[in-house]
C-alpha cells in the first residue's frame, strides 16, 4: 500500500552502508518514521529528501507498519538555513521542538503549517523572532500554553520588570513576585509573539535571547526533555 503526504524532515539517522532513517512531520499522518534506501550513495536520486529541513511531497510504501520512501517531489529545501550558523541552529531548534512535542501518528495541521511558515520566515528575516513566535504557539497547541501576560496574583498588566513561575507558566508583578525575574524587554518580546500590544522600542535582540531562555526553561519543566540545538543556539549569543 502506498501513502502520500507533504512532509518536513525533523531528524535523520544513518544506518546500514547507504541508508538513512527519517523522522518526518507529515501533514496527513503526523509524526512518522520512514526508511530512505540508498540515499547516502553519491548521486542518489532521493538524496535531497533525506536532508535536514527538506520540505517535500513524499510517497511511502507501507508494509507491516513500516514505511519506506518510494519517491519525493521537492517543495523547498530551505537552503538559506544551511548558509548561516544562527539560522541553521534556529531551524534545527524548531525541528527538535516538534520532535519532542509531537506524538507518533497524531495529525496536527496547524502546527505543521506554522512550522513550514516559520522556516520560510527564518530564511528571509530574523530567525530568532520566527523561532520564538513558533515556540509560543507550539507550546499552546501541545497543551502547555503560557498563562496570560498579566499578574497571576493581582491581575495587574505587565509592562515593566516581572517574575515567571516555570512550574505554572505564570507571571507576577514585583508586588506579587513569584519565580525568576523577567526583564521588561523579555515581556515586550513575548507580547509581540502573542500578537498583543507591546512597546516596540523594548523588543530588543537581548529581549529575544532572554525570551528564548525563558521558553526553553518552561519547556524543560513541562516535558523533561532537552533539545540540543536550542542549547547550541543560546551559546551563539
């Protein structure tokens, strides 16, 4: 039996002499594993389909619950992501987050489309901004939404320095302080990610870096998982 779906390569692992096992985020079937035979040979026809970040329409042969890639039509290889170290690690971070947050064979169309759009945005502009916007939405779609950006204690709006409780995913004002301190620039960046009104002059690159640290700390608490690419990206700053 053959199956067909648009898919994004999340992870690859070499096996045998010429083959590669792919972890794919597919539009129709969710996260799946598939073998790509002979793709490590020089000049292999499907070599492109077994590369990180490849976005293509894949055709699989399915037998006994195991999938093998039969053919693929390339949609976008996101090659610009391989030409810049920060873009590469931002894209790898996105794929690593998907790998952790997705369950096998559970379809998540919105997350798939957001992942592809975020990779496009990384190629064309601020890779960290694109990653953060994706990260916030991916957490929400996976059942780990951050609490509203207002004080969980008194309900006061947050514009200046605040505090973040990673166990609860909630924010508090200085008067109700609970958790680790969060800068005003980080709050501005998170508001921007959520489409809420924010003070543009405060949404700085430093705020983006701190926002990534905050989201990753929260992700680690909720999933007890690590994404090496996120940690490498943070080291680049």
